[in-house]
């Protein structure tokens, strides 16, 4: 009964989405208030129905209702309750439902926080989001119904893929989807603006916090995924340039470009068309990512079960959504662009360079991801493009970006004199070069030019970010008041930039200084790696709730002192007769010790993989800082004062003297 | 003007690439085993563990060899259709019980009905490997001389039976 | 006029940058793409010597051998028509098993062995790397009721 209720709720949600997607848009076009007024209640009703459907599926999982095919495939009576719950989004159908739920959640958030927007505009935004929702609900009802029954009911389920039975994977997909789907908000704002045919700076002020928050979620989601891959896949890698990873990485890059672009549009009232285009691209890449993951056109470690019918549907949906958005863009954007003058050396051109670099980076990743498909389509052979390609292209693009990141916040808008900027940056540059040289030269670590560049860039970014804050202090007499006068947005930016520095340190050191070794260890045997002695005390059998495991015990000593005792496991989940390597890690701020069991080699000996990974935590610490920075920036007072936003909307229609005045305060 | 339309043009090119990618469905690639004799085997009968069945026992008639397992959820969906096909009696169905547990498989047949003339028990998947079976369900049409004439991957549905398998069976029989 | 010239310089710089990046990407793709060959293609001499590529197929039953050091493994990979022996030093992935579809990346040695740097097996009982199943010229399990796959989109 409950599953049928869920299915029914899903159908009702679809009807609501149709109402929400059509009436408000027509109403806004014709200027009918009553029709526009439908937008908010329809969005909330749709959210309610999708939430009911989601609750029904969750209930089916928790109640072990194996008569539901999706539950039977992804759960088992022995599966712990928390994983039965997270199994809701453990495979295709349920993760689509989560998508839809999150999309409705974002729409409701828009209806709550955008009450002060002009009704015509907000009903257009909500209408566009409704249309997106129509597509997803139709997809679910048509090709991937999670409530399908399986009769007669099997005695037990096939269990969740053991890889997904992990706390990291409980939160990673929701985070990632929050980010993916959150990009629908700036997208809808952009489409609504194009529909209205005018683009004022108020648009950017409304869009920025949404973009920031979506980007924050995307950042956390990607970082969590990387962290999960690190400890769960048992290979100690943290990024594989896998198509599915790329699918989330491209929208992240574009969203980041959009955040920077919106800054220019808001402060200087230029780059409008570019902002709109980036907003469209960001969500398009989210949809493209969904297509690539779901249609199975690409080879991936992560690929979902493939189904051509689903592929055709998503491709059609992608074509319609993005095609019409770009058509609208081509048709309308010339009405909204306006050029603002700025010099070759100015914050505008630096941010423009940032945008170009980020977009080109996203494009090269897209190229690398789709190139195998392209060659295959042209019958030129089956190839794969591996990490070497992505590293060869991505790293050279990011180095100038990180370098410019140090300059941007210290450069003035509109026009900057080269000499002035140079004198401002001289010290920072000198310190970076010297410190990096000292770090590489004085420590005994094996190093290279890349290590020096990486560390130098990290110092450079840190120093300039602090310098930019310090510069603000110098203006006022009263320190405390000056501090409070600095907008949160500025602190957010600084934090995010420091996050980049932390990340760069992590990547540089973890990728260049890691030591790994596969060894054969007998009980009582030992192996020394990077100054740590790993002593193997043998393997014993243990049991988990739904698996049995061979658990090794390895004690790690440094100069004779016990550092850690590690228990790597080799698990077998009997329902899906699949072995799983569960690595054991001793984490630390400056290094991780990582041990994974290989295979038994007879006589109690095992092959064991040992890793020493310095500063690897910083790889996730950096994104965490970036995310916190994003949150801080999004909570800036300007975005909270809704009434003020409305007033500003009126003011912004005047020429940009006002924009300049506000910029002066910044 | 061009720079406004450019994104659209690039996007359309991308969509057509993806569309071509979609048409390259790996399932449409014919199996190299089609047109070749079915591999030899000697397996025990599922329901009579002391009986051994060999390739020669099956020959003489066109038959459908269906690879299934109790752990395979789509086999359950397919089972209904197999029951109908068995009732129509156009073609005998032999089952290859793949990487499965004998007791559970027998119980499955007792509960859901048995469309198979005979079931071969292949717990190690050895014959499955020879046949190039990767997943379940898969079905092979084998002619009177033991040559594989057609292979279907995935569950047989009523539509697939009508449009895909039956015409082949009729053609083979008419040969 | 000055502003106009500056804009031209900016556009030129960006164009140069984008062109540079494109050239970089194309060069990198040319160097780093890995072709896929089936055991039959290798037997026919289509695969390159002294160059990395990938090979895929099913692991032949009872073909797995370990060297005395315990870490080097040799096994045969088949596409049901031909086989090639793969040598790999290191820890095999969890799902490596006889009868399992795998993809290995590495080079051909002079003795005709494939020396792998990396061996991949996919994480699903019913899932097989598309190349493998094209190499096997069989298709993947259909019905997709096996929606068990990793969720990391």
C-alpha cells in the first residue's frame, strides 16, 4: 500500500510541476497577477508530494519491503538501518527521487527567501524551475519508477553494493546533488532575466548568494567523494579523473567562474551577458553530468547500470532545456549587455582572465571526457584518456590562475597603475620565492621544480590574502570599527583563497612526497617505510553485521615507539559475493599512514600495501576552508537585507555612479 | 551576432555527438558464438543431482537455452514470460542454472513453476564462461545440429518473444 | 582610441591564451590516449610494441600463477578466441577473480607477455567494462535489474 501511495504522490507532484511550470510563466507573459500568484503555492505543494514519495520509499527500505523491486535490489534484511536509509539513493531510481526532492527544496527556498522580488520576476524563476522538475519527474515516472513491485516477493534482497556501505557515502550524494541541483537556481534566474529582457545589477545581487551556496555544497560534495575514494577504494588515490568525477568537477569550475563574474557584474555592471551564459553553462553541465552517468555512454568506475531508453530521454531533456536556454540567450542577450570601460590592468580584466582560465579548464576536461566517445563515434578505435592528459592540461592552466589569485584582491577596479601594483606586490613575491626556495633547499626531502612552484604559490596566495586584509585595517583609526566595517563577503573571499593555498600545499606534497610499497609480510615480519616500521602481527577472522572479514593487525613504530595500531580488513559480503578491501589509516595533519591488505599468500603471509602520505589531509582541508568561505560570503549583510535589496533594485536602474559609490564602500 | 549564437551551435554539435554515442549500443554487437557450435559440456541435472547431461542429450530439436539464477532479479521478471512460452510449446526451453545454490533453485522452480524441460546445474559458471555469458539472464537459440543461431541478452519480454525470437525460430525450423 | 587599443590587446591576450591551452590539450591528448586491444588483435600483431595500451577480457580459469616472491602474478586473459598472458606485480583489485572481466594497462614484452602496470576489475557482479564485452563480442547483461552500481555521480 505504502509504495502505491508513494507512486501516487509522485504522479500528483508531476501534475503540480506542470501547473508550476506553465501557469506562472504564461501569467508573467500576459501580466495576469492571479496566474503568477500560483507559482509559490504550486511549488510548495509539489515539494510536499515529492517529500511524501521520498518518505514512502524510505519507509519501504526501513520496513524491509522486498516486494518493491528497487528495495529488493539495494537492501538486505541484515543491512544496518542507517545504510537501509542511505540505500534510498544508492542506485539510479532513488537517486533521481533525491534529485527531484532537492530541486523542490531549492524551489521552496526561493519562494521563502525571494518574497521581496517583483512578483513577475519571481514567478518566472519558479516557473522555470517547475519546468525542470517536469522533466525529471517525467523521467522517473516513465523510465525509472522506484516504486515498481516485484511479485512474487523475494525472500530477501540483494543488498546494497558493499562499496556504498560507508558513512561517507551516506552524506556524499545528498551534498553533491544539493550542489548540482542548486545550480538550477542561478540558471532559472538567468532564464527569467532573459525572458524579461532586461538585466540590471539587482539580478546579480539576487543570484549571487544562491550561486555561492550551490557552489559550497558542490565543493563539499566533491571533497567528500574524493575523501571516500581515498579511504574506501583501497588504492590511496584521491582523484582519478574518472568521467563521473569530471561530471561534478566541470559544473564546480563553472560555478566558481560565475561567482567571480557576478562580482564584476554587481560592482561594475559589466560582463552581464557572460554572467548569464555561465549561469546557463553551470546547470547545463550538471545535466550533462547526469546524462553521462546515467546513459552509460562512457566507461567509468562509477557508471550506473545503463539503459539506452534512459539515455535517449535525458539527451532529449538536455537538448530541450539547454537548447532553448541558449536560443533565448542568442535572441535576447544583446538587449541586456552593456559595456563598461576598464583598463588592461584592472580588477575587471584579472577577473575576466580568471573566468577564461576556469572556462577553458572546464572545456579541456569536457574534451578529455568526451574524446573517447568522439573517436568511437567516428569508428577510430576504442581509447581512453587517462589522468596523464588531465594533469598535463589542467595543472598548467591552474598555475597562472593561482598566481593571479594573489594579485586580484589587491588590484583596483577599472584602472590600476602597473608601478603601484608592482610596489604593492614586490614584497609578497620576494617572500614567496625565498620561502619556497628555503623549504625545498633546506629540507632533505626529494624535490623538484614543481614542488618549489607549488609551495611558492601557496605562500604567495596566503601572503597576499593577509596583505589585502591588513590593507583594510590601515584606513581606519579605530581597529574594531574598521574590522566590523569590512564586509563578510571579503572575509569569505579571503578564507576561500586561503583554502586554495592549503589545497595547493596538500596536492604538491602528497603527490610528490608519498611513498608506497607492496610487500609480502609474514606474521612477525616487518617493513620500514619513510622512517616508520610496520610490524605485521597476522590476520584473524572477525564478523560484521552483514559480512565476515579477515582482519590484519599492524603495529607502526617510529624510532622504537609505537605510533599506531592499524586493523586493515578484507571483507566478504555473502549476499553479493564480493570481497572488499577496507584500508586502515592513521590520520594526521602532516601525514597519513595507510595500510591495505592484499591477498593471502599461504603460511599466514599476506601481501600488504603500505603508504606514507604527507599532508594528504590538506587536500580536503582546503576545500573545507573554501566552503566555509563561501558560506561566510553568502551570509553577507547585503543579501540578508531583503528590503534594501528591493530599494537597490530601483536604484540600480540609474546609471552606475551608484554602483561606484557602493563599490567605494567595499 | 555570431558570438551570441556560437554557444548554441557548439551545444548542438555536442548533442549530436552524444546522440551518435547513444546509438552505439554495445548490445547490438552480435556475438561471435552465433553461427558456431554450442560448446560441449557435462553437467548434472538440477533436480536430479545423480544424472549427468551432455551436449548430445539436447540435440535434435531447435531449443532455447536460458541462463538464469535465483539471485538475479530480472530472471524473476522473465520467468512469467518463459512460463507462457513453455505453455505455447513452440520450442523446448532448457535452463542453465548459473552460479547458484541447488536447493534455492529447486525451491524457486517449485514456487514459481517450471518452464524448463531440463535444467543444467552450473555452480562454478564453467559452461557459462564457455558460452561467453556475463550476466543473467541470457538466452541462446540452438538449432537441430547444435549451432547457436541467436543470442538474446537480458530478460525475454512478450514483445521480444514475438518480434525477435519467434521469427528466428520459425526461420530455423523452416530451413 | 587608447581604450580601444587596450581592448584589442586584452582580446589578443585571451585569444593567445585560449589557443595555447587548446594546443596543449591537443598535444596532451595525442600523447596520453590509450588504445584498447583485444587478445585476438594482439595475436594478430595489431598492438604496438613499446607503447602503453589496454587489453581486456575474461580471466581464464586456473591460469593464475604466483611467482615465489608472492607479489608477481601471471594470468591469462581471453576473449573466447585467443588468450594473452598478463604479468602484474602488486596487489590485485578486490573483484579480480577467474572468469571475471578485467582491463589491464601496460605494454607488451618481447616474449609476447603483457606486462601490466594497472589491473582494473569492475565493482559489480553483472557489470562488465564495455570494451571487454565488445572484445568478447558479447553483450552485457540486459534487464538492468542489477542496478547495483556505485553512486558517485
